[in-house]
């Protein structure tokens, strides 16, 4: 097994790319009157998963690659954009066999095909611990992307589905179609990656507003605490004017007041959630 043999098995062409894998860099030619949106996510052994999860009854390499790409796709969904291409760089430890690598790419390419995302390139390296860096580019009509700094007092707050945190999510489903349907209707949007409380805090802080929550839809088997703080739900959290009809579950209202202050049933809600630089709270 070597770098050339791994790359030889990857697709070389995609209709959205002028030039893909096989040269020093990929070429993507955007359409007129569209904005490109970019995101990147690291997926690291020992942080996001453990190597023993690759063995039954843990996560398969296909499941791991699905999760690695889906995390970036969720960011694109939160902007109301369509995914276009991804760059996937892998640092591979000794335990990653040739079969494991093939299955990892198989899972990644399966989700890429489902979402019309081209694998445009990346990098390969040897390392002590597995790391995947997934950079993804999407496109949206110029000036129409959903943002987190444009919510207004009086807007209703919604989520795209029940919440429960990482303990109650076997896989990630990027809400791409839901995000696109919010264009022209939602005033702001963010995906719930680190927990409802902390991600709503970020939206409020960016929009210089506060929020009052009155109802939290909870997944079966989950607790309110998990729904508020555990993270990795990857549902969309968004706001819309009260008379605008949008899909989803209403959970509260944006208000004037101390920016980023949040209440639940009238009581202050701490913006606790996952933070890479402190323990999960």
C-alpha cells in the first residue's frame, strides 16, 4: 500500500469541477450571481472517536467517514447553501489497513454522491493518530446566505427536529433540504453542533439580542439536560418573523435586552455545551 495506490482508486471527474484529483490543485468555476461558502472540520482519534470503536460493536470506517463529511455538510446546510466540493486530508496511523482506508472512502463517497458533493482532492500522511480534515465548499444565490447575526427581536425561534444530544444520535443527517427551504424566510440560522444552549447563545450574541425559550422538543429516551447541553444533534436552529410560515418546531422568541441572555420558562439558562478546551458540562 502506498499513496499512489490509494489515490488511484478515487474518482477523478465530477460534473461540477473543471479539474479534480490528479493535478496540483482542483479548479472549480462558480456560476454568475452566486456566493461560495466554505467550512472545515477536524475529525480526530481520541477526541471525536476512539480507535476501538472501529471494531464490533463500534463504528465502522464507513460510519466514521459518513460522520466526518456530514459534520461539514451540516455547516453548509445552516447557510442555506448547496454543497459543491470537498477536500479531505487524512493522517493515517499503522492500524489503518488498506481495507480500512477503502471502506472509509467508500462511506465518504456514498454520502458525497447522495448530496452531489465532489471529492476534489486533499492530502495523505502517516501519523500516530488518525485525523481527517474535511473542507467543504457550497454555493448560494448572491447575498442570500443564512447567517447567525441577523435575528431580530420578535422573531420566533425554531429547531428542525427533536433534540437529545450525541448519546441519542447513531448517525448525522445534514439538513440540507431544510436549509434551502429557509432561504428568503428565516432571518438567521445556525446548526446545533455543541448543544442548543450554547449555539443559541452564539446566535444571540451575533445578533445582539436575547431569547426566551418556552418548549424544548426532546428525543425519546433523552433528558432535558441532554437536549440542552450535550451537542451533536446537527439539527438546524433558526429564527423567522412571527407571521412567516416555516417548517420545524417552535421553541421560543427572540427579545430585546441583554445580548445573549437566554431564559427557559422564565428562568436564566446557562450557555453550557461542548467546548474542546474544557470538559463536557
